[in-house]
């Protein structure tokens, strides 16, 4: 297998149409042109480190002025010693002019958006800084005219003083009102039920979902509220979901994208989940409410049992678009774009026949723009009113559309890769061969001094003859002809349906791993999106089957290269990737010399009985282990704990106490098994982390223990 340098894959010039012509679209997406992946070498090159990861600025919440003249964004920076971060607000012309910093050192900045008409157009945002009263994220406003004037004169107006702050802000297009979410306590605690036992410390639980991902149910529900703004004064807020024991947005990952104003600034569509057994259902729904009247909300998605969320309106308000999954219980089903006429109830699927999922869809005129995973990347697509689809971005990058600029000839988008995190770019929508123009330069200074790894594509033939796209990270200074042999890391992706695209992770960072002297291979095994829905769905009910063979095929393929040291190979992964590591512990047949599992599934039966989102295990494991002899046999065949007799490889287990998705007992069981078998093993335990490691110092500790384990077992 020849390793080829990273190429940038361009969009096809011709458009394709949903249906049979989709094949032409997918084929055209593989056209390529040369793209450099390395920066100019510094006189004193350095390499990425865990500490340097936390010096990188993180771009967030970009928004474009209504006239398309300027784009604003936040930059989050962290102080490792203080174990906390601060945020700045930056602005630049959408043509790529100089960047100015407007606000600096805020505790938080988020939810940037423009609203208002004519001279009243303003930037609205949620922020928190020293001296703010009360000390919680509040609503601020800056007139557009002030943003483009002298930045030293900025004085954001604080509009709210809510004790619990503002979350999920959405301002009406005309700027006369806004909606936000607030937690409303509706359920009694034990101490409120038994007032004579004020020191009792217990919970009485009558149904599932009493804890979710990383938090216990707090007796409260996230409700949508509305408040008027008159003469720059905020009126009394009103709960639009009064008395309801359900949340908007839908947890654990839903945000303001699940709420949309109609262009009339009077109606709002929001997402919530009302199901008799929420732990077993993905049935979220869209509701339309008139925020001026007292009329009850109207259900818009009746009869659609899967996820329905992320509403967005056409400019004239006639059409409501949203994302929808058909199959109930399948959280990774194809995400369709639906178009609804609220006035008539007429509903069509705009992406019918497209074998891809859509995200972040929005209107521009009669066209739709959306993000979609394809071929190990995330690209931006355009769908015309006539049904023609074209890919408008290209290259080995993950693109995220921010906004199409007035006139439709250009757009602002975020771009990231395995090499570096998000920056803002201007895209020419009229010329598929035009280079994108950098708008932000948040991390240019750091990258100018870095000695960089190289990322390449590698295609591997699976045991059933299919082709597996793998990403390979090669260390700085790698030369395939110098006779040096490198240690190899097999990265096993989680999900289990989550593409290995061109993302820049702050934990599973391939740039950092390569900088530490490891070759990394990351296969887009069976079950990952971006290669058609069948490939995506093939993991369900077959956890220990073809997907594991795909990973072993990729390992064997790259191990035949003369520059790989087959005596120094490790397997690493989290979540389903952690499951993979535990499964490989008993089935890798002497391939690996070290293993690391973070928040992995170890025992399928105990996982079923202790996780919270039962719809996930019901779908992916074909139901409870007692539901049928066939299902029981699959649990027996695929559960890693059934292969402990084969364990002999050194194992590092990492787990967080607040991980309720894959409960910590999974990690404890695996570590116990390794210890009892006298296998070299270590358990890194985080009492205040969940499924991820979020704290700056915890993250650096994670990396230090991670690389210490690998270096101990994979270096000579």
C-alpha cells in the first residue's frame, strides 16, 4: 500500500440531483487538487504538547451582520494554572480585513446574533464578566453602528438581571422581544415530601431517566420563556411551557438551534420531548406557539416517532424546515430535511433519495444549504428548489456553514482539520476552484512555530472486500526511506456511529499523538457515517462482528509497511472505542502490546441494566438480554467480559464518576478483571468528570497518564 500525501478534494462543478444522479455527486466529490498541509518551518520548531493544546484559542458563536459587511465571533482562551478560561469578542470584514478585538477578558460570551430593523439593528449576546450583578450570564446589546466605530468606546448595555441568568437566547427578528430558557422546579424533594426529616439524604425514584449523561435529575425542567423589550427595558418574562414536565431544548446536547423565531417576530417553534417512557424513545417534536396571545402551543410533527428538531424558517415565513429521523429509537438514523407549510400542513422531504445526513440546514432565498458528512470529511452542500444538489466546499477539512452572504456569491464558514482547530473563512460560491480566504487568525502565531505532522488517506480492503477509508497521522520528520521504525496506535472511534472526519479534538488529538512520535491509523470502520446509510447501520446488532474485523484489517495492512514496528503497537479508544479496546483485549491475537480504554463498555448485560438511554441499547443490541434466545446469544458473543480468559495485554482504564451514559462500574469491572489476572494495569479515575474530560488541568493529567502508559510499553 502506497501512502499518499493529504490531498484537498474539490466539489464537482456540475450539480447532481437527488435520486439516481446522487451517484454522480458522490463520484464527483472525489476529484482532487494539490493542497499543502504543512506550515513554513520555524527556525526553532516546537511540537504540539498537552499544555500547548490549552493555549490554543477556540473560535465560537460566529454571526454575520444583516448587510453581510462584518462577521463577529468569540475566542475562548484558558489559563492552565487557574484551571479556567476567559472569552474575547472579535470582528472583521467579511472580505478578510484586519481583525479587531472589541471585548476582552469576559468570563463567558455566547449566543451572538443580530436583530432589529434599520438604525435599531444591534448585536445581542449572552455574557458574564467581573462586577456583573447578579453573577450569572445576562443579556447584552450593542448597536451595530457602535461595532464598526471606535472599539475603545464600546459599552455593552446589560438588559437583564436574572438571578439564574439567560440560556439559549433567541431574539425576535425585529428586536422587540426575546426567548430564552430557564429551569423551573416542579418535582418535590424527599425533604419537601417529609418536612419533619430535613436531614434525610435520599431520593425516591419512580421512573427512568432519573439521571442523564453526567447529571442527576434536579427536580426541575428547562422551559422556554419570552420577554418584551421596550425602550431598551425588559418587561416581565412569561413561561411558555407552564406546568409541563418536559424540557426545551431536548437534553443532553440540544441548544438554541432547537428554537426558531418566525419572520413575523410573533411565533416561535421549539423542540421538546413528550413521551410516556422517555428512556426508551427518541420521539422529540416541534411545537408552534404565538408568544403574544395565550393560545396553547400547536404540535407540528404529529405521527413522526423519531427525532424532529432544529427548526428554521424561510424568509417569507411560508415554509418551516427541520431535521427528522424516521426510525424511533435509532439515534443515528439518516437525518432528513423536511419542509412544512404550517398554514396548510403540507409536508415534503427535501432530501429524498440522498444517502447522507444533513445538519445545520438553513434557507437562502429558495435554496437550502446544509452540512453533511462525506468521505471522511464534513462539507457544505446546496440544494436548489428544483432538487439539484451540489457540494460547495472541498478539501480534507470539516466545514461548518455560518451564513450565506447577501447576493449568494459567497459564504462565511468555519474550517478545521486534524492539523488545527476552527478558523473562519470566506468561501466563493461562484467558483469551485477558488481558494477560501482566511478571516480569523486566532492561532496563526502558535502554528508559525510548530513542527507539524502529516496526515494522509489510506484505503484498506476489508475481509468482505469492501474498502475502508483510514486517516493516518505521520510524525514530524517522518521519512519512509530512512529505515526508522515507528510505534503504531490503532484509534478506535466511539459512537458507535460517529465519523472520523477532519476534526480537531482536545483529547483524542492525532496531531499531538504524532508529535509524540507515534504513527496513528484511524479507520472509518463499519458503522461510521459519511459512506452511505447501509455502512452507517451495519454496526447495529453486530458490535463484535465486521466492525472489529475492519479495525484488525487496517492494523494488519499498515503493519506491513517497513517503517512500522510490529512489536510496538497499541489500541486506544473511548466509549464504543473503549468497548473496542476491551473486545480486542480478548481477540487481538498478539497484535498489540498496550491498550487504553476510556469510558468503555465492558459487560453488555450490566451496561443494559445501568445506562440511562435505553433506546440506544434497545436498538444497537436488539433489546434487553432477556428478550429472546437470539438476543441473549448476541450478548454472549459480543460482550468483552466473555473473553477475559484471553487477556494478557497491559491495560490502562480511564473513567469518570459522572458518566451515566457508560456507568463507571464498566471501568471498575474491567480493571478488576485485569488485576485479578495479574495483568499490568492502571485505573485513572476522575470523580468530577463525566463521559468526557472537560477541566483544563484534568485534561493535561489525562494526557500525561495516557502518554506515560504508551511510552512505558511501546518505546524501546
